[in-house]
């Protein structure tokens, strides 16, 4: 497998994790079709969703989110024939008096549950966001009722020893403080969900977990290979002669 910097694009969409206030994307790597984002504790963020092109033969699409195995409890709906749009920033959503609010998520150190035996792998140190794209059709208009935010809490992790790698390196997501609010100008419509078109997984972690997973080692190896290929033949001969 090879790591490289690359934004996640799937089924005509672009997905990123962005800093909540500035909307700057976090550093990103890709391996085997999955994205890995380098983040830091206590930083707030949103999931950025942008449609890149029209999706033929689909009236509407639903994008829904599961963060660390927990559903955020809502979906966003985008017409299939819409060619492109500005990013939508998704967090913990609610609606009151026709005002929709998205509260940022935050990278947090999770509570720990001691267990006698736990098998740790590098992916255990990483948080995970699953994004599901479904096809569907719009139905009738529905009342613009208030919707409470889902009760979303930081997921606990299982460890055998407080000094173990998982206890030191792991991040999970909680609810932040920054809120994006906008007035709902359109009357909501019902949505009939169809089949799943694609599921995209975004992994995130702090640098120590990226090191444990070998991300930087793989990246440095790839950069060095590209650098070697760019050297003139004479220089490459000198380099390998020196190695001998």
C-alpha cells in the first residue's frame, strides 16, 4: 500500500475534515481508498461535503454520517442534477423556530475502560467517520418542525494498561462550542431512501498514532523514491556508488 496526499472524492463528492473556525482542511493522506487525517487534541472541526458534478439518473442524494460508530441522526439532501455547490459544513445538527444550527465536533481524549485483555492495532488509536451516500426521491412538503440535536458523547476506549499505546495516543470525537446557524428558507420535503451508492471512511488521529500506524515512514519512503527518480543519471550513479 502507498500513502499520498489526496482529497477524498467518491461518487461525485469531495469530503474533508476542516478546522471549525477557519475551514482550513487538516493534513490528509490516502491508502487503499481510505483517508487518514492528521489532527490535534481539543481542536474543533466540521465534516466538509461538496458536490463536484451532476449525478445522472438520480433525482436526489442523501449524505449521512456515523462518527466513531454513532450516527449523527440526520442527513443532508442534494439534488442529483445539481452540477456543483459550495461546501456544506456538518456537525451536530438541530433546528429551532426555522433556524438550523450545526455545532462543531471536537477531537477529544476519550474516557478509558480497563479490561484484562485487549488486542491493540494501529487502527484502534484512530477515530473513524463513515459517510454513506444513498439514492432516493423527494416526496411531499412536510412541516418545518423543531428538531433536537442528537445526544452525542465521546466514545470510551478499552485498554489493559494506562501506560499502553492506546491510552496515550487515541482520540475520539465530542461536541464542541462553535455554532453555524442559518434560517431555513425552504419548506422541507420528505425523502424516500433508496439503495446505498457508496460508503466512505475517514480515519483521524494525532501524530503519535500516525507514527504507530507507519504513515510517516511510508510517506518518507515514497518521497525519497520520487526524489531518486528525479535525479540525473550521473548523480544517481554517484549516490549508489557512495552507498557501496
